[in-house]
C-alpha cells in the first residue's frame, strides 16, 4: 500500500491518499479542506480515485468531500450513518475556518459499518466502529496499518466535549478495537505524527 499524507486546512488535519500499488486504485481518507490540492495529488500519483472515506463527520475531516467529488465523479463518500447530523457542521463554527459558500453536499455511497471491508483495488480496508469522539467515528485498518481519525493520536486521544462525544465510549473503543491490534501496527491519526499501537500502549498517558 502506498500512502501520501497531506495536512489540510487551518486546523491541520491529516488527509491520506491510499493507493493500491498493483492497480493504482485509490481512496482519500478525510478530505477536510483544500480539495483542489488533494485532487492534484491524486493525479500526480497516477491513481484512480474509487472511494472517499470519512473517519467521522466533523468539518476538519469532511468539509471538502463533496468538492473533491466534483473532480472525481465516480468516487462515492462512505461514512458511518451515526455522524450524518455532523456532516455540514455548525454554521458559526464553519464560518471561522472555511468558506461556507464553497461547501458541496457529498453524494453518499454505502454507509461504513463495523467490520465492513472496503476494497481499494486489491487492498482491503476493514472498518472498525469506534464511537467516543463522535457517535459515528470509525477507523480503517489494513494489515498492520490503522487510520485512526480522531480516536487515537500519538500521545493523546480524541476530545469528547463536542456534541455526541463520550469519554467512556472512547476509552472502550480504544481498548476493544485498537489495543487488540499487534503492537507493530502503525497508526495514522487525524492530527499530528504517526505512531504505533505498541508505543501508545506503553507511553500514551490516557491509556495508563
């Protein structure tokens, strides 16, 4: 699997371009902003975008999904249905960080549900429903790579003080769905640097 990381928007969210090396089929995970730049990265990589995958519905991870679809009409957005109410964001918050007039409502494909497999060419990404940061937060796992959104960071965990957040649910999700992965599983979080499950198990103060 080929992975390109783009840090997008004023909130510095990680957007990932994931490419199956054999077929050049691709998915973009969490296009929160800068759709034109993301589209340019897809084309520069010689990839064919098949999926737009959201780890959750907050605007810093989802705002540019519909705009990205205007570049790649066949790519459908997949997300957990529990986060649909969050998708467009609260107008007063969105206006602080985005040009609200550029918002394009995405065309949704199938919902991403727990243990679904999303095929990107010959590469499978398993959906893990990990509520806590938001009701519909999910992670995408392929082999020893996990895209954890705002569920688990290097040295931290997702905030739970936003609408629908739950600290109890978040910690349960991390322990049951993420800490059961092998220690050498690389995590690609929604913000900040990469890490591994083993490093977080040992050194993340929230998981002590």
